[in-house]
């Protein structure tokens, strides 16, 4: 499995260790999203930045939607099927399946930028100072990350 990690809060007055961890994960701005494999390394990083991001298991449909609507090439153009020719994947669905299952990481796909720039969610975040368990937007949210990401796409709700 893979996790989708979305930055919810800004970086003002943040401890250097947290700031550096977000930089390593390429979460430089609010509403940026990365897909990372589910392993001990990223789990430790997520524990450090848990008060500034939300994450959960991403499914194939949501990954495909993000690739089609928010995927960018290194030249900042829209990532299309034409760019898939350089990779080992034939379709966007195959790439999305491998990304969401954790078989491939974003940097292994040529020309694909490793982050997704998402829109702010429709109807806003639940609250950026409380954990998801307490009714806020921060921390681990499991499968419900897919619903949040869909609210952040302008193509579909």
C-alpha cells in the first residue's frame, strides 16, 4: 500500500526538525500532496510532522484522478499519456495501480513531478489545529484521505 500525504498547515514558527522533514518529503506548500510507500522510514517521518499534515491509504481511482488532473511534467506541462511512452506503463490506470500498491515510487516515473498541487478542499478543512480523531484535519485518516483528495480536485467532487 501507499500513503497520500497532504500538507494542511503552513511553515511559520515551525521547529527546524519538522521543517527539514517536510522539505525531505517535498511538502513545501499548503495543499501539496505526495504519494509515499508504506514503510518504517516514512512512518517515522510522518510521526515527526503529524501536526502539520494528514495522510492515509490512497486507492487506485483517486491516484488515477490525481495523475490526470494534477500530474505535471518537469517542464510544468500537464502529464498525459504521451509522457507514459518513456516509462514501462501502458496506461494511466496501470501507473495509478502500481503507485497506490507501493510497487513503484513517483521518482521512478520519467518526466513526472513527484508532487501534486491540489486546490483547497471544497467546504474547507475540518480544523487545522486538531487531530482527525478529535474532529480536525491533522494526522492519520485511513481510507478517508480519498474523500478529502476528491474534494481538492476541481475535475470531480
